[in-house]
C-alpha cells in the first residue's frame, strides 16, 4: 500500500454520503494512501427510501445488471472497474447470488461487508451525522478541505438548497428534480421499412384528416412552417400507427404490469413527465392529443396522416441510439419490452435502456461541472454518483471510483487523464460534459461511445466495440498510474 499522505485525524478530503459512490471514493483514496473523513447521516436521519444504518444500502434492486463484457455496456464497465481495483465490485462479486448472466447480490451481506471495510480502514474516519451545508461558516469541518458530494438522488433538502446556492437557480445550470426516463433503443433495431425520418410539417403541407377517413395527401412544394430546432430533419424517426394498431397498444398499456411506487415517489409525478400509462388512464384519445399526436406528419407508405405516431429522438451525434419521446414509464422491464414492441417499426427493438420514473436530484453537469466533476463556481467541491447525472448502481460507483483515483493522484502531485471516450468509463464521463438542450441522466451503454470506423454486421458490432474499448483501456492504463 502507498505511504500515507496525511493523518486520519486531519484528512484533506471530506466525502459526503455513504452510498456506493461515496464508499467507493473513500476506499479508493485510502488505497492511494490518502486519508479522508466520510460523513453519513444515518442513523441520525433516514431518507424516505432507506431503513438500514448500514452503508451502501441497495434500495430499488439487488441487481448490478449484466456481467457480459462482450455484449453489454454495463458488463464492460464492471470489467474496467475491476481492473482499476474497485472495492464495490470486489464486495459485489464476493456476495453474489445466482442470476444467470447478471450480477446480483445479497443486499444485507453487501451492505454489511462494505460497512465493515469502511470501518476497518484506518485512513477513513466515519462520522455519522448529516452535512446540511457546503458553506464552511455553517460547516466548519469542511473548511480548507476538498469536498466530494456523493449524497445520492435523495439528498436532503438542506444540502440541495446549499448546492443550489453555489450553482445558481438558472434553468441551464441549476439543480433539477428529474422524474422521468423514457426507453432508449438501438438505431439498427428499428425497422426503417416502417419508420421514417422527418419533422412535424417538415415535408408536407397542412395536415390531412386522420387515416381512417383521409384522402391521399397532396405534397406541397415547401413546408408551411419551420420545424422547431430540435425537430430538424434526421433528428427524429417516426413510427406511424393505424387506428387498430393504436388501440392494441393502448389496451396493452392499461393491462401492463407496473412497478409499485415507493412512498417517497408518490408525490413527484409532475404533469410534464407523467408516465405514459398514467396518461392513458385518462382516456383513449389522451395520447393521440399528447405525446403520440400525429399532427403534421404523413405516412410515406399511405400518403395519409397516421392515427397516432411515436417519435424517436437521436441520443447521440452518431444517431446509433434513439429515445422514445414521451414514453417515460413505470411498467416493468418485461412489460416495456412487450408493449413497446407493439409499436410499428419497433417489433424487434433492442433496448439499450428501459424507462423509469422516480425522483432523482441531479445537476446539469455539462453546464455547471468541470472535467474533474468539480463545480465551476467552487472548484474545491466535487460531485460523484447519481447527483452528477449518471444512472444506476454500477455507474454511481464508477463515478466515485474515478474521482477517488483522480484526487488520490493529485494528493501526490500527479494529474490523471480521463480514460478515452471509446472505453465504458470514458464514455460515461464524456456524457457528463457533452452539452445537450435537455441534459438527462444516463446509464452506460454502447450508444455513448464513438462509432466504429469500419462497418460491422449487427451481430458482431457490440463485440467489436467491446474489443476496441479493451484495447483503448489497456493503452490508457499503460500510460497512467492509478494506484
């Protein structure tokens, strides 16, 4: 183990939050010989989601998702984390339970083992009390220290208010209470014999009547109105529905299994991000006048306006992944796969990310964070975990791991370059610094990576991306010292 940089009684770094990101960051710092103090509000205060005093408590699932590093972005990320000495991955592997190709853990054993490692580490001083402010005048123990905020998506109102003071209340820089995630599908799995590119009113004149009673549309020489900036030609794929297709989809939405809400989630379903199945419960035509409205579109196959239409928005510049616009949902993953594949053009959809609706406090990372995940307004305060805009257990831990490596290197006057964007960790970090009109949290997937220079068949494309990532990651490791 590297020699100590400073004594545990006077650590230079304070980590706020004993979840996966905070524990990973603290243990990574300790492995580098850097002392830190780790603040955890439990058992003094419990969030609405937590019940155990243990650190690293898993709330929503015991699954760390796929372990397949050949065909899964999260499997590749886990492999990279293991190579970097991740404590969270070591514990997860040690307490895993059978789950096929996925990594699932015994929740209680996982939290207990992670807590034991923190408590047994002499370079980590665990302080069980809430941190309600980032202002040293209100929290004197933070004075003169580098601070890592890893408080998770259910950070206390007081801490969120303090963070907001430092990043401002502007819409393009402030804290968001993110409540909706729609599914993402791979572009190559969309049937372009059915789906078509275009924007509302982008190719035709005034919209004709609905398809079930419409004559053939007469193409206009030019669009009658300019599309919105985010609806330019090519930004959207459009999946048209006939009336029978929509009615089948609508009935499937109503009948689908839903994930039951936790108590702490029941009051955060804002109107602008209502689950699609909740909107459907308001009436059969609600969706056709809302997120699935067909106005301004003509189905190229029929020359008529469809009865309903689902838009898919590109998730990246390479247009290799598409978001199902307006399809945020609390359906179970199995139900999502079944119901959304009823949409014409998505019968064989490959889901890179399933949808969900839950509270998630996060910042607009590209606007208010530096490349080292520090606040632009206060560079001695760094963010880690879901509050940065990453989504998922593994991604949160990866964020804490990266920050621990970075700050551990700086304690030795060494600056660690970020991993290349064609690695899983590098792609995830690049997501946090890529400007977007509507920045949204994301878990890791191959769609975040740069496109391959060569064309590969669909069946071998992921393996090629994974192989490139391993080569790039190995080259990066060879140039850097991470522990």
